[in-house]
């Protein structure tokens, strides 16, 4: 009886061991046949965006240190490429008036000399010639006054006005009027005006400052000035964005390429590298845009490694991860 009980206990124990071994073997087999876990994706937490090294390479993310830069304080305005035809026409009117005045003056001098040599010469003819000469001289002054009133003393007083007009007609140079918003004043001694197409697709270009415009713009109702833009020039009527800087003390900041900036919820950010595979979004404040890049006035110390290529991809990864967490 005791032997029978002993054999039953031993049989139950062997069965339990066999069942445990079978279960372990089955589990191991299932794990061997299961697919490998997926590669980690970008996540966002207090440390920013994290990417594996191969993801960084695939996204083409490039970092660089921002360069030191300085700029002169100024004000933003809007420029418009002017049609040179009215200026050329009024210059033609001046030349015609001058030619008529010179001809009438010669006729008056001729008749006056004849009258002096011959007392029988009709005085009435001399008086009529003098009246014509004086009328033509008044006409010259009137057209010149109109030129100054419409185009300003700074432009009219140029020694190269005639050659400049030919350059404007040939579209080798463009005359641009830059107007400031109402209430804004031109910087003292405006020394530099940068112009760019409104969409911002091109880099701002420096211009030659001619001088203040003689009249206010009907819409802007602010101060205006004329500048010259050298070739290649946009066609007349093109609207440009302008930055007018004066002769005040320079301010300092950091320069970055436009590709380094990302915009989110109405603010401007850059991504700085916080580790070998981590990046953090940082808000910055911008100054005027220049041909060399974008000026950052606040938000960076200058010692950071800033993402200059691939910033938009990092923002997309950050927002995607934030949506996943929600």
C-alpha cells in the first residue's frame, strides 16, 4: 500500500516537470519566430527631440555655430519700382523749352543789333522778339520747377541725370520709391536701404540712396525716399520690401541662414543640439533680414550648435511625437 502511494507521488511530480519543460520550449520557439522589435522613433520630452544617428544622417541634419553680426537700427518700409517714362518726358520737355528759348534769344539779339546800327529798323519787331524770348525763358523755368516738384532736388540735382535717364529706359537701373508707414520717420542721414521681393524668395540687395521724395504717398502717408537699384532690375510696378537704416550706433547679434528658422504658433524658433542625438527647440527674436542671412537679436548665446539644415524635419518629428503621446 505504501509502495503504491509512493509511485503515485513520483508520477505526479514527473508529470509536472514534463509540463513545465514543454511550456518553456513552446515559449522559446514562439519568441524565436516572432519579428524583431521596431527601431526606436523620435520622441519628445523635456530633453527635446531624440533621433538615432542613422536617422540624423538620413534627414540630412546639419549643425553650425552662428556667426557674430552687427547692424544699424532702422525702420521697415515698402518700395515700388517707378516707371521712368514720366521722368524722361519731362526731361524732354525741358530740352525743347531750352532750345526754343535759345532760338528766341538769338532772334532778339539779332534784331536789337540791327536796330542799333540802323535807326530805321522797326522797334516793334525788336519788342516782339524780346517778348517771345522772355516767354520762352519763363517756360523753361516752369518746366524745371515742375521737375523739382515731382522728382525732388536730390534727383534733379544729379550731374549724371541725363545718363541716368537713359539707363532707366534701358532697364539697366531701376528708380525705386520707398515709403514708410504713417508715423514713422526716416533715420537721420539714411545711409543704407535694402530691398527684397515681398515673398522673400530672394536675398535683400543694397541700393544707392538718392534722397527724400518731395511728396507723400497717397496710401502710406509716411515719409518716402528715392533709391537706385542696379541690374538685374524688376519691371516697373513691382512691390518690394525695404529696410532703411541710418547712421546711428551699430547693434550686435548673430547671423543664421533662413533655413535654420522654423515657425510655430506665430513664433520663430531654432533647434539647438543638446547631445549627440538630441535637439531642443528654442525661441528667438529676429532683427532685419540681410543679404548674408537672418539676424538673431535675442534667444541665443552664440556658443550653441544650431541646426542649419533639417530644422523643419525636427519640428515635424516633435509635433508627431506630441500627438502620439496625447
